[in-house]
């Protein structure tokens, strides 16, 4: 059986797209641009299609010398991206995580803001260990017990972006009330999670809102999504998660639909203060 080619990472795809766009803006054909670097067109084509790595020095040479790019900040961003695509991620020590989850982990490191909605799940960036264990045991149905334990450790390690210095990730999570009322085999897991949500919601970079059970129809009934924003020049993307992993939605018009949906979801949800009161009420019920 032939080996399947690994899917290019999101970082490599983005770098390739930017290089292709700048080449087009310079009115250079694939053959002409490749010749300037002493390459054949197939090498440059593979780079632009995220099938081959490119060294940071070659990115700088292409952009500044051959494509006429004068924006130093943009060039620095592209060369940094090229260096990152050649590195093993910090998550490599946790075992095989899959291409889609690897993309999400790299996105965490690059992102400035995330806007998350789910009716049935606390976002991974706010999950406590016992709760994460219950969720992973229920959803990672084809994984061994050892793999599941590794995923729990990885999920908790991922949360360091919320405390990174000097620019912690800003997270805005709207969580369905149903997600806060799940009954697990270990009842302490939900109580621990609710208490942690209360604490996390007081941090300046985290906003938590609860969508009440009886709040009627809103765009979020179509399913869970995560809107991810980055510093310039990177465009916003949306991550859709399912049992098979995650899928990224890219493109200004498609992303705008989710941004509009999130605005409507926020308007329908309880305010942050009301949400804390609701979490306290549910936590009190759990202790009764």
C-alpha cells in the first residue's frame, strides 16, 4: 500500500500563498521567478503549494530582491514563518497528534485572539484535567488508554498561551448552559470545571458568557466553531471540530459569516456578570 503524503501544515500553506501572491504582484511568471533564484519552476511550484520547505534566507531574497517588497515588517514575518515551518513543534514529545490538531496547536502559538462557541463543550483552552479526561475518554473512541492520557497532558500544556508574556492570548468563550450541566461518571470533574471557569472568567484576557437553555434560536444551533485572529498580515480563520479532528475555513467572505454569527450569539447570551451568577448557581446545585 503506498504511503500517503502528509498534509502540509497551515503555516507552510500560508507562506506558500503569500509568496505566490507577491510573485503575481511583481508580474513574474513561475519560470522567470525560479530562474532568478537558479531553480527550476517545479521547485518554486512545490514551495508555493506548500509541498517543499524554503529557507528563511531564500524567502528574504525572493521578497526583497526579486519581488520588490519593501515592507520590512512583512519580510520579517515571512522569514520567521519559514524558520518555524522547519521546526518540530513543542508538542512533538506527546506523540502523534494528527495533522489537523498539529495545525491547531501551531495556530495557538501564532494567534492573538480566539472567539469560541459551543453548546455542549467547554473549550479545550479552559478545560481542567479531570474534565478533559472525561471528554477525551468519550470522544477519542479509536485511541488507546495511553494515547488518551497523552492527549489530556497535551490539552493542559496547550493552555500556556493564556499566560504567555507579554501578550497572552485573548479568549472569548460563549458556552451553552447544557455544557455546564453534563453528568460524568466522576461528579467531581464537573464541579472542578465549574469552579475553574469562575476563576478564569475574572482574568483580563478571558471573557466567558453562558447561553441559557431556554434562549431560543440563534446561529450557534448550527454547531461549534472557533474564530482565530492573528497579528498583521495574517487573515482570520475559523476552526470547525468534529470526531475526525478539525477543519479550517479560510477566505474573507466565509469567515465573515462566522464573525456575524458570533456577534449574534454574544447578543443572545447572558452578560459576563450574569454568566458568573449562573455558573455559581449550577455549582451550588452540584454540591446540593
